[in-house]
C-alpha cells in the first residue's frame, strides 16, 4: 500500500511470517518523512477493552491507565499489551526500536513512529527532526490468556533480534545438525548478552527474568561443560561464588531480576585450526605518524594531519591474522605510499593476502598479483564510515552551538562503507593539536592468492598507503551473511522532483511549482523549459514558474558534488482564452502605494496605465510600475490610504498570451494598515527620540510591527543598536524592541528575548528591516524575507521611539550609515503587506 500525505510518502507491506514467526502480523513500513509540526502514530483499535495496559520497560513492566492531560505520551521498549479484564485473551503491539506510545481510550493502543514538533524558540533544528527515509517494523501478536501465557516478551525479542543466517562452503559438520552456545531450563529467563570477559579467558553471561515471577533451580547449559562460575556485577567485579552442578550453572532468580556470571568452560567438542599467517617486511617510504611531543612530525595529507603514535600498536591481531606495523618514533618512516612498487611474496602454502591500508580520500586502486589485476577502493583514513540521512544547514554552522538559528538547507542520503576496520582511534593529530572525536582508521583488505603466487604490484597512486601486509593460510574466511547485518542504505538514492501540475492542456495561464525530492540541497534544483536536459548552469528553481504556449519542462536535483539525480518531465500546452483578474490589493500607510497581485502575467502597457485603476477614496492613482514577471503592479498614489473600507476598481487589463485577453472590469477590497507613528526623513547623526504620549503602553501580548530602511557605510561593530522603541537599558528582560547588528548577524534585540539570525547587514546598499510580533511569535525580516523568529513573551515597555539610539552598554551611537522611513503599526503586518513595503522601498531608492 502506498499513500502520500502532507508532503510525506508511506509504503506499507502487511505480511505473515512462516513457522513460529506466523504467530504475528507484521507491518513493514517505509516512510519518506517531510511533514512539519506533526506526530505520526500507528493506531490499533481492539475489540478487547481494558482501562489498563501493560508496558515493557526493558527490566520490568509497568501497568498504566488511559491518557491524562499531563500523561499523553509514555515510554515502552519492545512491546505493550492490552488484555481483556477477565484475562481470557489479549493482543500485544511489538516494535523494533520505537519507544513512544499512548492509550487514548479503553480499546485503543497507539505506537508513536515519528515526531517533528512545532518550534518557536531557539532550537530551530527540531523543526525538521526525523526528516528522511525510515524503515520501521512493528507487529501485532494476539494471544490466549494474559501476556505471560502468550509469551509476549519472546515474541518481541524475535522481532527485534531475528535469526541471522550465514552461508559457508560445504563441510562435514563436526558439530552435528544443531549447536547452541547456551540453553536455559526455563522460558521465563532470557540471555541478555554473551561476551568475552574484559580480563582473562572467562565468558560473561547476563540473564534476565521476564515475567516478574521467581524461578527456582534454573539450569544454564553451555556448549562445553562449565568448570567454574562466579557472580559478577555490570562492571565485571566479583560478587560471590556460583553453583555448578554436572557441568551446568544452577541458581535461583527473582522476578524481573538481572544477574551476571563469569563462566570458565572446559574443552570444546571441536577445535578449529587457527589461520597461519606470516607478516611481510615492507620498505616504508613515508612518515605519516606523529607523537604527542611533536605533532608536526610526519604528514599523511596536505593539511599535515597524522596518525597518533601513542595509539598505534607494534603488532595487530585482526580475526586471527597477525600484522606487524612500522616504527612510530619521530622521524621514522612507517607507511608505504604506492608508486607501483612490486613486493615479493613469501614461499609457502598461502591462499590469502591481507593488507592494512588507508587512503587520502576514498581512492580506487588496482593491484596486480603476478600481473593479474585486483581492483577495489581503499577508504579514506579519517571521516565518517557511515551516516544516517543528514540534514544540511545554511551558513556552515560550527560544531558546538547552543541556539540553533541556521536555516534547513537540504537532506543528504545516508550511507555505510562496508570495508573491514582493523584498527581505529577516537582522534588524530593535527600540527596544532589533537582533532578530538575525529576518528581515523586502518582498513583490512583481502586478496585471494592463486597457488604459487610470487608478487604483488601496488597501484601507481601515492594517495594509497600500506601499513602492513600479511600472507596467510586461512580456509575459514568464507562465511557470508545471507542477509545484511546492519543498515546498508542501498535504497537511499536520489529521486526525481515533483512537478505540480504534472502537465496537460490549459485554457488559462498556468503557474507551475516544483517540489524538491526527499534528498536535496539548497540551490541544487535546476530546470529548463525547452526540453533540454538541465545542467549545473541551468536556472535555479526559486519560485513558481508562469507558463504560456507549448512548454516541455525538465527538472532535476544536483547534489553537493554536482551529481545529477533523476529527471522529472512534464509537457504543457497553454492556449490562454481567459482574461486576467486582480487577486489581491494591499495598502500600508504611510506609504502612498497599493500593490495589486494578478492571476496571471499582465501586459506592461495596459498594466502601467493609471486610468485602469480607480479608488473609492478621494485618492488618485498617479502612476504604476509593473513587476518584471507581470504578476503584480505597484500603484503610486496621490496620498496614503488611511481608511479601512477602500475599494479598488480595475479595468481593461490585457494578459501576455497571444490572444491578449482583456479584463472587462472588477472591484475588490483593499486590505489596509495605518501606522501609529512614522518618520520619512533621514535620521541625523545625533539620533531621534520621540515619546508617543497618545499611544498605550506596549504590553506583553500587544501586537505590533516596525519597519525601517537602512544603508550601512561600514560594517557595524558587535552589539550595535540601529532603531526601534522601548527601553534601551540592559536590566529588564523582554524590554526594548530594537534592530541591531551582532557578531553573528542581524538581531531583533529585546533584552534576553532576542531574535537571532546569521544574516549579515549588506554594506553600501539600502535594505529594509522589519519586525513583527503577534502576541506570541517575534519575527525578523530583511527585505521582506524572514531571517529569524522565536516564540517569546515580552515585558511591558515604555512608548518611546529611538532612532540611532545610545546603546545600553557603553552609551555610544555605533551605527555608521543612513536611516530613514521608520514606521510603527499596532498590528502584525501580513506577508503581502511586507511585500508592498519592500516594493515601495525599492521604488523610492
């Protein structure tokens, strides 16, 4: 089943498993998530109703009731269950790593799949959290009796930890048709983990009781007889002796208890011959390692970065293969930069050659074994080896920030690199110090050797570095996982954009929008209108495109490396027989303008004729300026419109189609806003201070807008106030409403209730700064484009306008440049009105 809703796509497969897995109904769900301010839930209405439900909490269970005003989202780990009050039947919702849930009524359980909250504060990154592609698996498991009788914990474990199948070459099978590492005498207890002890040769086993009921005399059987056992804690510190009877661990376990034991095992039933390996001596020709004392010693890449000597071992064992690494002292060579050298292989019975290698960037490499090519890619020595779908941000934000004010600028697909990591370190050396939490790696590569192989020739590519080479006889390196053991993201690939509408014939001018695909980056969406393939030099899509005539639209997304994604194509045939109409008209005093938006592009001559526009007020239209795209006109008025019930009559406009369709005439209401204070003149260097005695105090929820035009002659210093109203002291939080320039960009300064941005002030050019407040959300604009916003509550403040004010810190007027056209309104202006102000400002410059 495939569904699309609110910008996201959902592909769901409902299935039954074979054998024991058929005890549940599975929902395999793939989601391309791009929906804001939403919580996505899977809803299960059941016939069994109970005001209480049981929730798995990993080390126990919790019984909870229905949602309450302050408890409407609760945790659960692998399952939660609704059982009929009489205990006769029930059903569990199993899930693979989705921990949120709720219960709106007696008969309904809901599993929370994704959550993208609405954001008004400083943590703007959360506004797109969970964006990307998700593969989510959940299931329903019905049962007789309660969840204990139904074996729900085991069902959930089977969903979360499915059987992993491996393929191997045919062999006699000395262990028989079945083999088990551990067996438990009771299904009430589960093995949480098996691992090798941190110290010594013991095996650590952690076990958990699942049902909340004690088990007496639990017997644990291992693959070999248990010789001795001791109880330990989570840090493997001794707690006491444990009982071993007839080669089995025996103990009592309490309900929901967690126990850990260190076991010493006897001889295994079958021993495997370990690989035989012979390290090969290399002729090192580069120093790529540095010590803590001299981090500038050596060089791996152009930046002078190096492997940390204190972390590299002299010998390295990886899956039974021994490697000998080079010296790490200052000035010593320790790597082979590949220049086509030939290495002689040792004589003997070897079937594998193992390389420890890394490269300066992922690098394709061709090796020759006795002249026969072996080609693979050697991975970058540092950087990510895997990543989930990754959000991209404008302005290249630093690694450590608290207030996130950066714009969402795209989504890069997740990936995993598959090469085997033989060694890694949590940092590498830079000449000036450690690069903390920047990992570096050595990768292990296997080359199969033909019988009697004598030489291996390295690539002629010095970006590839070898650190060690070992020849080995290893007949047990053929096991392969039949299914992936980890997320591989092979399907996280670019898709085509969406064209809306998707083509066709139209009797009126049509405006086409292009929606970016799931994976995109700002500035990467390109298009053509002549049927040619888009290139990186084609126009960037920024806004809907008006079309006329016959058009073949093609569009695709380019990634950061300039790689093109799939192309979307749509054919349009527009035979426009419909005259244009005026869609909206707005005015904003004190500006003597009205901005009119049309349904389609209007021909310039008819659109700029003042006689085609008439107002119901005694204000005349003295001129008109069409926008380049013909979709709007700015009417010049003899005076500003002050009234709120003004009508505009529009007549005789022609569209730009070949038929030049003429509008018969229409009348529409002009949406207006009157300023409570305005000053058109330039602000002198000594500043302006005006008390608005006839205006009420600006309260904490009072709506307002202020607007100003500025031109900076030099880059403002950090913490420069420009213009605004209210107090300019630095004491009372939420007071003062001032345009300001800070080190990171333009701000709306409101004393600890600031709106931040990373948008700088443009030098030597007029720009319009606007701030609006609707009683909840404070927004900051530059030239009509929002550059910041936050949900906040302001404090009551005085009614004083200050233009080029003294700053509150050292009482200086810091702004150098021109300020004019300040205005203040007692409402939050609409986006259409802001567009009018921007157009009027451009007209007056």
